[in-house]
């Protein structure tokens, strides 16, 4: 009977960064015959549309101290306590074999309840710096799965480098052969995400225009820019005679990455995972306003492996960026080594590694 199958309880907040790896684990565990429940709040439930229909979604009461007025903030501990009590009651009715938290305030009730009930439990952190909730629970779980390596962990806490699960479209191009730059058409991909992407639209086109003519004439640019920046970015490239596709969103980023000689990107956890699983040289420009500067932490693994060049926003200008682009695209052997080094950092089996951790924990129940 399905009711006798072991239960995995996944707790996650309502952002793509938390929900995507949670969804990947849910799919894999269902394929292994497990039952899966997702514990989240009302906002998180709106992001759960991609989860398999077999996943039961349980909304819990949670809150954040970061939003709302004084009265709302004073009510936060009571809302969280109510959520923990409800989560404990649900776990006593249907005992999970393992509880996994993926961060965000909505994961507090489930991980807290699992801690009080002494159930096998673990957390997964996508970034190179633990988020606030994962930081609070890092010493209270049996395993800390790290999507980015290295991850800054509290003293005495050991992490398991599982990696961050990537989409199937990325896995389909994992380790695609790299064509080093040369005197032929070359592809440059610029991905900035929506947050804080204006600086990339300000600086990157001017940097490309400033490249030496032998490099510039061979370039084909795919540049993700916010809709409000699109026209001026298009105009800058067009005025210099540079072939460029400029869109707010590219649906085929995995294909474009696999065909790229160089990637210019923010260093969000999912972008780092995609770049490393496919294996491409990168210039990384961390989003300066990211919480706890986690995008700089995310970039460290690729930079230390000599797979990527890091330029802080404070040092970003067209001349600096142009010099780095030219250095990569005029040294094919070095670019090839960067691609190989990036690939060595990849974890295409991140979901399998998470599954292994869950199965090991379930044996301790």
C-alpha cells in the first residue's frame, strides 16, 4: 500500500532558489517509491506548481521579521510557534522518515518540529553563505548539504558538497565539448538575472565595443537585459556593428552556454551550477546587494579553480571588463583550461547526492 511507503517531508521557502532543488529531490524520491510532502507557507505554495502531482502540499504558519510594522513583527514568534505546533501534530499523525529543509522562513516550523521530535533531518544550502534559517539550524541537523563549494559553515559543522540540482536541459549538455576562441565566429553570453542587472547593461556593451577589432568582428553576443534597458543596449551594439541578440529572457540558455566561448554572469547559485556542469570560462560579477555578499562566496570555487575571473561591482568599468574579455578570447589554450577547470567543479549528479544523504539518514530513524 502507498500509505506504507516511507515519507519524506520537504520544507522550503517561496523563492526559486529554495524551491527548485526541493522539487528535484521530490521528483527523485517519488521515483524511488517514497511519499513526499512539501511544507511551505501561502507564498511558497504559489511557487509549487512544478512539483509532481503526487506531492502533498501542506501550508504552515510562518513569518519573517524583515517585513511588516511593529505589531506584525511582535506577532512573528507566536505565528512561528503556532506553525511548529501544527507541524509536530502532523508529524505525529504521519511520521516522516526524514525531514529536509531548503531554507527560507517557511522551513522553520518543520525543521523545528523535527528537532523537537528527534526525527532524522538535514538542510540544503544553495549559496556559499548559509541563509539565516539554515544558519540557525546548522548545528541541530544530522547533515548539511552544500550546493556551492566551499560554503562558509559555523565552527564544528561539517558540510557535504552535493552541489545544486540543475534542470534536465542543462544535464543534457553537461560536459559539451568546448571550442576554444579563435579567428572564427565566437559566442559571448551575458546573463544577469533580473535583480541589479542595470549595471551589466551599462558596462558590458561599452566593454565589448572597446575590444580590439580582430576579436570584435568575430563576436556574436546574446545579452539578457531588463525590458527597460533593452532599446539602449540594442542601440549600443548596433552602432558598433556588433551582432547581438538582446532579450529580457532566453528560454534556451543551456544551448547558448554550451555554444559559448565565454560567459559573463552574475554569480547566483543556479548560474554557477549551470556554468560548471556545462563547463565554460566565465567572468563573474557578483550582485553587490546580495544578502551577506553570498554571490561573492558563490564565485569562490570557480575563481580558486582558475575557471573564472571575478570583478566586484566596485571595480567594474568598461575598460577593466574589456581587458578581461580580450585576455580570455585571445588565449585559446588558457580558455580551454578554464573550461576544463569549470567542468571539474560541476556536480551533475547533485540530485543523486541529495538522495543518497536522505537514504543514509533514513537508516538512522
